[in-house]
């Protein structure tokens, strides 16, 4: 590895401990290795939001970033930066949707979680407007992907969250019509590459996979036909898994293995040189439903439509304990240490101790949702240090001890 | 010495403004697929650095390029106002309001002007808002209309009728219109919603043609080559002919299942003629949950091959140019193979309006 390459890698991500820079955290696994979670969380502060959204908050340093949409047709797009310590607004920027803003009423135009490389924050909305700002709110660039590609849209709404990897921002704008995954230059927003993708609605988010800790990162994109490994710089296909996969629940990668919501759940290890991936196990007894799995403490956790947490051993896929929580759930579970956090649509935060032979519900907190608008929690919580950040259409909360 | 300093400041100010104007033009010039972004990123900082003095140039450039360019400009205006408020610097709100009130400026620019006033001084925006009730920008009307609705809620009898009627005359948004119509109905006043919205109700329809494996979307069936209402063609399993069909739906929905029967993997067409007294810009606003294409006077305006993801009024706003006299609108709607209960719909709704959403034309 050359000094130049080392420097580029060092610059590619400057996030620090405590950051939750994208959907489902640093490794898209729902886990923050350096975070702690209260057994019985309490509300520490809350702030009002200017619009709807189910995009997760992201945390970079001392700042929390939240995207929203407002207006009669959700045509106003907001990105707001708050001080993580006290919820004070640091800055807010607003742009207008250049793409279509129709969505199913349950979701909204602020459905895609922003992401950050530690120096910039990238926001994507369901109307396929994407904007990059520095951490102080200065615009770096913006694009309207439906302006560029007029049939890129989904009348139910898009929800795939972008992923920044090195100098590439990966945006999956896959739908029934004009369907692409794009690699955008983080500095300019211009296309580095553009992949034609199956004409099928897809709400999953890209993840990063590495064969091992020293290996180059690979972007993994998922769809109804399976998963594809992509070189983030060039967009070249490196490998394919073709056994089909969910179009709602996203995969997770850890230790060189991908745990995919495919035929229940399937664990596989991609191979180089175009060889077929090596399947490690397949567990059909666990349904991924629509939410994404959590990998924590050597186990895979998934929550089904009935609100039951099911577990599987990461090495063997053997099912473990089950625990019925109070559902229904749209948010994916997250975890820290030996605790799992699941929040249902009605705003009930549920903390589960996973350290024993069986899962144990240790704490609950009912968030005060607005009954007059029948608001729900659809957003996956975010973790930073000893804090949990979660939002609804109206409010951002910080929870902790 | 003072004169010298003032001259210097004036010259400096002019230089800054000149640089900002150049930078504003860079923002207004961004193109497709990020073309011009690199230069725009630097220019954006220059415009924001110029501060409130750059606002007139930002407004003047808005609406002259693409919608994406407008976002570059909008975000610059946003940051300028934000910075001025933090620094307690004065903002040229009198000039911005004058810009807003000049309806010769383009819609996007006037909307931005109002939004900047709202951001800088909510009290001032509130004072302006009632005067926008007949504004040519659809969104600018909304607040004013809501005030009339709210006032009407406090009235009874004839006073309420008059107030809601005033709101109805101005309203263009679907949700507000529905509320007003419902309140007027309670007061025994019926509202002709199709007429208010400008839905096309009278059509001739023909079908079914084949759409097996969704191939009908791209197949050119005879109505795409000619519209001859006395023609007969080979359809899917039978000869097909044009037949008149009039929607009875308040929102103009043309349900192909009614004249053609509930079918799957089929394609149908509807055609109508709209008269325009002048050549003019217009919008064909379509709602459809089936794959569709729309032609105006034989020219394909747009098409989309998405099935059963949802339908709403004004789902697609198709900008077009009507010619003086008769204009032919042809709509193709495809039904796919899905069998679920929520995939029964095989329909569309189409209205003809201006950019404000004001109904334009009578149909025949």
C-alpha cells in the first residue's frame, strides 16, 4: 500500500468514536461498539421538528443531523443540525423537491437516512433530491435525480438510505420503471458510475462488506434477485449472490460474512474472481419481515410481523430463544453491549437483556407521541455514547440514563 | 478623508456585488447530472459571502434555469438570511417584498421571495399573506385561502356560505377544496368538483389490446397511429371499436373496468378533444396507478410503466403547449397480471389547467 493510498483511506472517513454516521450505524449492523445503553432509558431532552420523516438521526461529533419534509405535498425538504448535548438548533437548510413527492401516507418524503464521512453530510429524500453540506451547513452540491432521469420514482415512496464509502456516495434509486444505483463523486455529486438495475421497487439500503479487516471495502446492493458486490470507485461488479432477497429488509455484514434476508436468512461468504459465494447456512424458520436484522453478541436478531424477536447463532444459523415484544414494529432493532433496543410504532421503547440463555425485557419507556396526528415511530433509533436518539414526524428525542 | 473612505466602501461594495452576480449566474447555470456543480460549489460560497446585497441577484436568477439550479439559489438565499439574522445585519426586505408583489416575475422566484421574508420576519410574512389570495402561484394562495376557511368556520348561515364561496373561488389545492365543498354541502350548497378542478369527463374508449407479460406498454397498437373513431381493430381476443364513455366521478376517474369489463393483462385507450381559444401553455395533470402514456396532438408527452403503487390527483404534472382550436388528448392505460384485490383498478383521471391549478377548458 502506498503512502498516497494510506492518506486517501485516512481521509475517506474521519468519523470518531461516538459517531452514528448512517442508517443502522457505523457498520450498518445496528450496533455501536463504543456505546452503552441504559437498562431503563429516560427522556433527556426533546425538540420539535419542522416536518415529517422516518429517516434516522445521524450523529457526527457533537452534532445530530435530521432530515424532514413539510408542506401540503411534502415538497419542502429540510436538513437540520442540532447540538447533541442539549438539542439546540445549530443550523437548518431548506430546499424544494424537484422530483415527485407522492408516497404512501404511512411513510414520507424524508424516509432515507442521511450519511456522513465525518466531514460532509449527505441527505437524500424520496423525491430523489440529494444534497451535500459541510458540517457547518454550507452547500457543497445538490442534484435532482428525477430531473436527470425522469422516470426514477416510486409512487409508494422511496426509502433506500445512501452510503458513503471512500470518495463515493452510493444511492440506490431502484423502482419499477427507470431503475439505477448510482455512485456519485462526494466532492461534486457527478456520476462516477451508474448501474442499470432490475425494474422492480426496492427499499433496501446498501452496506459495506470487507473480506477481512485489511481488505478493500466493497459496496453490497440488494434486490429481489439477490445481492451484488460492487467496487465503490468504479462500479464494477465483483460478485453476485443470485438466490433472491428481500426488497425491504437490508443485509448486514460482519467478519467477512454477509447475513442476508434471503429465503429466511442466509449467511454467505463472497468469493473473489467471480466465483459463486460460499453459503454458510440458511435458516428458513426466521422471517425477516420488513425490518433489518441486528447482529450482536454472536447472534442474529430479527423481529417478525407479530412482534416476536427470533435469534439465530451467527456461526451455525441454529435458532435460539424467542421473545414476544409489544409490536407492531417498523423500526429496526439496535444494540449496544448486552442490550437490544426495539421501539414499536406506538412509541414504546423496549430494552432487552441478551446476555443470558433467554432474552429478558429489562425496561420500557413510552414516548409521548402526538395523538391528534396519530403519529408513529417508524424510524430506527441511533446510538451515540450513552444516548439514544429517535424521532417521529414532530419530535427528536435524546434518551439516556 | 471621509469622502475617500465612503468612495472606497462604495466601490468595494460594487465589486462584491458584481462578483456575486457572476457567481449567481454560475449557480443558475448548473445542468443535468451534476454538470457545473464543481464551479457552483465555489460560487455558492461567494454568493453567501456577499451577504444580503446578493439577494436581488439571487431572486432575479431564480426560475430562469432548472429546478435544481433553483435549489442552489434557494439554499444561498437561505444561508444569507440565516447569516444576517445571526449577525443582526439588516436585510433588504422592502426590496424582496416589492419583488414578490411584481407578478411579472416567475413563480419560483416569487415563491422564494415569500419564503425568505417568512424566514427573516414571520410577522411581515403574516401581514402579506392575505393579499396573496388570487396569486398566480398556487402555493402562495394556500395560506390566504386557509385564513378565509378559518374565518368561515366561525360564521353560520348565509355568512358562512358567502365565506366558503369566497374560499372556493380562490382555492386550488385538493385538500382545501374538499374541505370547503364538504362544508358547503352541509349548508345545502352543491359544488361541481369536476368543473372546479377541470377534469375531462367525456371520452371515447377502445380496448382491450394485449398486455401479456406487460409488453403492451411498448407495443404500438393502432390508436397510436391514427385516431379514427369509426375504425375497428383486432383487439385481445376480439374485434374492438371506439365507444363513448363519460365519467360520473367527482374526481374525473375513467374506470376502464366499466366499459370494457374487469380484465387482466390488457391495454386500452381513451381519447378526447379539448378546445383552446388561444395558443397557450398548460398542464395536463394526470393520476393513474397503471402503466400509462399520454399524447397531445399526436406527440408523446410522457409515459410511465409502474403498476399499482398508488394514485392521486395531480400525481403527474405534464407541461404542454395547447394550440388554438381543437387539441386531441390520447391516454393509454395498461392493466397488468397481478391478482390481489388492490390491483383491480384500471383507471386514470386527467385535468387541464394552468400552473396555478386553475381549470382551463370546457370539454366536448
